C-alpha cells in the first residue's frame, strides 16, 4: 500500500497530528526526516543524541535565579549543629575517622543510617578528613550532591521527554522548570540539611544515572561500542547505588519500564538485550551480601513486635497521601512523625485515593504514555520503604520523597503545560513557574532556620505533634545539653507520661537527676531503664557513674562490667573501669582496660600515668 505523507509546518507539534503509525509518515519542514513504524528506533536515537531546533532553550535568568535562590535558602544552615541521627552516624561513629580497612561499615550502630552502607560511610569519612566534627563541610557536600542530582535529573527528564512524541519540542523547558522547582522545594531539606540523610541524595544520584545511561544505551545502535559503554555505565551506577541504600533495589525494574514505555520496545527487543538486564539484575547480589553481613533487624523486619506488615501498610496509605499533600502545599512539615496504625475503616479513604492513582498509572503505562511512566516510577521508587516491610524507627519520613517528588512534579507540570498550550495560554507558564519558585525558596529558607538549633527543631516538632514521646525525649535532651535541667526533666516526664515503658526516657531522666545530685532518683530511673531493656549498655555506664559518685566503687565497677558484657568495645565503660582499677592500685588490669578504651579522649593520659606508676614499682623492686 502506498504510504501517505503529511507536512508539518515549522514549530508545529507532532501531537496535533497524532503519533507515527504504519500508514502515515510525517515529514517536518524544519528538519526533514521520515518517521515510520519500521524506523522508529532510529528516530528515537536521533532525538536522544541531537540538539533539535524544536527544543526550546531555557532563559538564562531561570538557571541563575534557581542557583541564587537555592544558595540563599541553604547557605545559612551550614554551621547548624548535628541533629537527631547525625549523633549516632557521625559524632559517635569512630569508623568515619579513617578510610580503611573497613570503609566505615562497622562503626555506627545497627539502627543508624550509615550502617552497612559503605558509600555513605565513605562520604562521611571524606568530610571528617576535611573538617573533623565541624558540620560545615558535611552540609556543603550535601548541597553539592543536591546540585549534582538536579543536573542528572534535568538531563534524564529532557532525554525521556524528547522521546515522547508531542511533548518533545518543549522537553528542555518542561524539564528545566520541573527540576528547578524540585531543587527549591522544602521537602528536600530533610535530605540536604539533615546530614546523614544524604543517603537519599546519593542513592537518587545513582538511580537517575542508571536510568539516564540506559536511555543512552537504548538510543545507540545495538551492539555498538557506544551502546556497550552506556550499558556498562548503567550497571556500574546501579552497583554503587546498591552499596548506598536498599531503595536502589527497584532500579533494574525502572530501566525495564522505561524501555517498554518510553522506547515503546517490543518484548522481543527487550529480550534481545538480555545480557544487559542480566548484568543489572546481578547488582542485586551487592545488596544481598551487604544485607546479610550487616542486617538492620533492629529497625527493619517482618517480625517486629510493635507493628506488622498490615499495620505498616495502613500507616503508609496515610503517609503517601500526606507526602503528596506536602508536594503541593508544603505546610506542616516535621522532622519526626509519630504514627499509630489506623483501623481499616480509618485508612479506607486513603487506600481508595491511592488505588485510583495507581490504576491511573497502570492505564497510562499500558497506553505507553509519558505520564503513566512518571506515575509508575513514583510508586516504584517509594515501594521498598512505603509498602509492607516495617521500618519501625521511622514509619513516615519526608526524605523518602526526595526522588519520588520529582516524578509527581513532572506529571503535574507536564499536565499544566499541556493544558495551557491547548488553551493558548502558554504566556502564563513563566509567571506561574517564577511565582512557584519564589514561594518554594522562601518556605525552604524558613524550614532551614530550624536546623540552626536543636531546641528550635524539637520545639517545632513538639508543637505539631504534642503526643509524640520521642519528640519530647529529644527536646528534653536538647535542653539538657543546653544546661536547662528543670525544663529537660519536665520533657522527660512528659515522654514517660505518653509512653511509660520508654527506656530512653528513663535513662535520660536518670542522667539529668544525677547531674543535679539526686543520687537516689538517678539510681532508680537508670535501674528502671535497665529493667525495660536488660542490654542497655549506656544505662549500665551511667549507673556505674552514679554509684561511684555515691562512694560505692564496687557497685560502680560491677555496673561497668555489666556494660562490657554486652559491648566489650564500649569506650566509656572501659575507660571508667580502668580509672577505678588505677585508683585501687591494680595497674595491670587498669592498663588492659585503658588500652581497650584507646579511642577515649583521656585514654593516652591514663596509660602514661599507669606506665609511670608501673615503672616506679619496678625501680623499687629490683
């Protein structure tokens, strides 16, 4: 059958005529090229590698404006204190003080963000080498990572949209606006300003690089050196992502969906790339080995006593709707959400909304529409943390929306662009984008102000979630460190009122009482903390301190030994026990414990004192 031809005028959108099919060939006047079903892959390759004249460049003021607003929004937080999990992952993590031999995998606790994630620990070790325990270099690197993710995300969206028919002529503009708004969005502060949550930015960088490299490989001629290079790049980025955070697990599936939906590949074309997909799947072994060697069973498990898969799933139905609301109206953000499982009836409206949105994504994916792909990737990236595997330490956390929010913004703004274009109102695009950018940057600036002070941050959380016992605990701890002991004790009592069996609150209350000289009250609170958690090492250490202060050296030393029974490397327990043995004149045993406390700030001075007394003894007894 003779094929019909249709002329497109310069600048006319191909979507106005329909997609290419077997019977119609479109020829664009500005750059003649035939587009048939048979040579569609060649057209895709051309779109991916050429600078088409139909791609509208972004105004220079947009990029400079985004960079300037981002600098204003984030620069003031550089010297804010370490906060929340920063203490366990950085301050109390001796492994970041060297690059080798462990690459930092062993130093942080099993419930801490960097544990078993060598890329994260290595990045923290780099910061420690630069600025020690000064926060500025850690946050500066986070900001640079945020910029890197934005750059990769822009190129990825531009490449993806260029392959999607009628939106391709504005791929640069749409991608630039979406990424600019994403970069300035206050939801990102928890992954940028909250230092240890750089895990989200790093894994997102590797996730996007994997997808972008895969698109480049698809665009190149099958079997060519270019295609092989980009396939290797994608596999390498995917492997690094697996060593960064577990959410990378869905990246190979995201590549497959992009192949099927964006490239519109047939099953036979996908199977022809079986070696590439097998290599991507092999990167799961990296994740499997790390999870086996460094299990996170204290925070992630199907068998946690407090919450099961069904309860967690119901919590996530509320959490995801809250995330979506924060994308469009970022008010009421919180560093620590206190989530209790809703009943099935309470969760029903949220489940209905999510089911409808997921069904829409599936329909769009089946139709191989760009918006279906974008929505499906939103759900895919969230799936490891927001479905049925309970993360008991943090059922809801804003940093999980770091990358998924980009796909929501793309779907939303892409739809707005289409609507305005159809109505002939494209002139309103830039005023709308600029207004949103200004509003988001102001909100981000205000959000970052809270990171300048522990007390300010936890006061904000308590104000929004007064029923949150962990927030009360952390506010009390912040006030304790600031020397506000009466206020600290009140917050600890409030935490225990909300959650009576709260060992950390008992521990902190006992510590505060001991600081005030209330030995009896401190002993009782610390003993209760140990009753609630028999392996509570820090409680044993502080109980030992209280006993020593009360003149009960033997009881204090027994408490230190109990701590070492659960953690032989505990620095304070080893050091304090060494001091007591030294004062008793047992220099040999004191030296052994002092050597075990080699990372303690006073260990070297104590060892010199022990050696001095040992030498004196040898001189006296020839």
